[in-house]
C-alpha cells in the first residue's frame, strides 16, 4: 500500500490550484518497457482530465520514469530532479516512477526532498491517488507495492496512438537472476499477461491507427498463455493470432532470452510473413566461464546453434544482441572469446555496455572487479567490430527492393523516415505518402546508422499501386 514519508515537501512544490496539477510531462529513461509504461501513465492521466504538456517547463506534474540497470542511469535521475527547480524558486510536482523508485523507495525522499511521489513500476495505476495524497499531506507519497492484482486491469483502454508503431507489454519481470542484473528485484517475478487481454489491447491499438506492434518483455519469449479454446500457447501462438488481425501489418518482439528460444518461435519466423526478420537475442559474453559466473544458463556453442536454426528458418534475419564487457574476473582471453562469438554470429546491430556493479546483486560482491580503464578499452574494441558488422549488414541490403513503414518527418524538406523490415532507419522522399503509410522502396545507399531509399510505390490495403 502507499505511505507517506516524514519528509515534508517544500510548500512551493505542490500546486495549490483547485483540483491539483493540470498538465503533465513524462520523461522515460532506459528500456522500451519504460517507454510503454510512460505512455500508459500519460494515457491514464489524460483519461482523468489532465493534459499532456508539450514541454517539461509547461508542466505542473513532471514524472521521471527511471531506469536502475546501470549506475549512470541512476545518477542521471538525481541530476534531473535538481534541474526541475525554476528560476523563480518554484517547481512542479515531481513523481519518480520506474525501477529507481522501486529499488530506492523512501531513500529518494531523503536524498531529494523536493520529490512529491515515489511510485514503483507495478503500482503506477495508483498515480491519481498518490497525487491527491501528496497534495493533501504535503509529504512524499511512496508506493512500491507489487500488488497481486496487476496494474494492467486497472488502467484505462488504449488511446489513439500518435505513431503507426506501438509497444505492447506482454510479459514482465524475470526469474532468471543473472548475477549482474537488478531486473528480478525491481520488476519482480515473471508474469505473462492473459492472451485475451493482449488481443484486445492489440485490437485497440490497430483501431487507433497502429500498423506495427512490438511485443515487449524482459524475457518476452518466456510468455505463455491460454488461447480462446483453452490451449496453452507460447509466444508464437500469440503472434499467429495477431498476424490474422486485419490492419496490423507488422509484428516484432523484444527482448528474448536464448533459453526460451523454442523451435516453435523459430518456425514462426519462417511461416508468418507479418513477423519481421529481426531478432534481438542477447548473449552478453562469448566466454563459457564468464557466462557461467553470470548464471546465463547458455554457453557460446548453444547460442550459436540457436542462431544457425534461426538462419535456416529465415536466412535474411537481422540479428541483434547485448554484450557486457568487464564482468568481474573477465580476462583478455575471455574478452577474445566475446570477439570470437561476435565474428561467428555476425550482427546487424547490437548494444554493448561496460559492466556496472549493482548493489544487492551477487556479482557486486565478486572478487576481481575490472578497472574502468580496461573496461573502456575493451568496449572500444568490441564496438568497433560491431560497428563494422552493422555497416556491412546495411551495405548488403543496398540494391534491394523492400517495404518501409513511414514513422516521422525527416530533417530535409519533403523527407520522411521509416523502418525497413530489418529495423533499419530509411530516409525517403515520397510525394503523396505520409506518416503511417507503407511504401515500397529501393535501398540506394547505406551509412552506419541509416539508409537512403528511393520510393517505388505507395501500398494501400496491401495492394501496390504504381
Ligand atoms: N532479459 C534480457 C536478457 O537476458 O538478455 C535483457 C534485459 S536487460 C534489462 C537489458 C540489458 O542490460 C542486458 O542484456 C545487459 O546487457 C544489460 N545489463 C543488465 N545489467 C547490467 C549491468 N549490471 N551492467 C551492465 N549492463 C547490464
Ligand atoms: Fe536481467 Fe535478462 Fe538476466 Fe533477467 S534474463 S536477470 S532481465 S539480464
């Protein structure tokens, strides 16, 4: 349940306007699941009659939706809180949401007394009550509960989306306990949202103009649920049903764990056209010794065997991954094994991080922590190899004709930016086309981070018109 800490919030902080704050602004840090949570908080506040402010300065409620995965992300939150003070000494109502809120709870109010609300990722459906509580008590309202009844049932239905591509959280939490990771502590035990709820939410998104849905979970491929006839299904069963939904043109999912990469899901990449040829499958390290110390439960060979199967099912798949360099005890030989697995797997794109010691995780107490200098140097070598692979992948797609979902305007006049099936950003000038359209393009040139496309045809109702 929610509670108030003894720290009094400075009087200037809580808007006195009748009815509390009217305009909110949400800043989300970290992963796509935080982006989804931030959107749902906004939709809920709008449903309560508040308005989204165009910029933070205009808001009288600012929500910092935080990430706890690395130390740097946490430090950023506190510096951001400091920046919310305005020149005239006033400040908006401040809510700290997300994983830092969950991990630090009341400590946030002690370190940053200007914070009015602290709300964990499983309790944000109670934001309206917390706003009221903070206003009436003028004490920081804290709610880091992980209620048995999940927030999803308490949130309003999905609003019309501003973009053609939307996130849909299908699974939350994690039971895998990798020794470096805070997620099992901040997001709680693994839960799968019910099949029917997801189909309903996807339908609402599509009715609101969405053409592409990315299914989200910390371990999205661990999702299971019972379909309409009561049969237990894995993620591929959900994807199959969503693929039959008229108006939904593209499906993606992220992030997957190698252990939950079933043959059924791999086959879906072969059999379901709407499932895009992109797979984010983190390996973290190429050294079996380090993988064991990380409690990853896969090794380099088993990871590469999965990649082989995926490529046999879908030869053009764009492979993505996550890497951690400088895990405690990582030797130069271990790091070389990571470079080896990168060469063997051949990534289209990847994320790589320096190990960040997180309080309360087993790895934080391991001996032989690696120096920041060694981590920097290894990260540079890894990123240079991954960068070469990304550029090479982009180059292999030049000359191909493919379909792009237009998502936003580009910087140049008349330019639009969309996504290829392989999740590359494609810039294109396409008179007559607009955001939300699917167009056929020829990819004509590639840089490291984006490509140029030449428009061939606008696609309506999946019929190509010349
Ligand atoms: N569940 C996914 C998996 O097992 O691969 C990953 C989800 S995790 C929230 C996102 C990524 O953050 C991880 O893949 C890992 O590379 C990185 N990460 C997690 N904890 C970290 C830490 N303590 N230091 C550096 N990177 C970390
Ligand atoms: Fe964290 Fe992913 Fe490991 Fe779970 S499986 S503990 S989310 S890295």
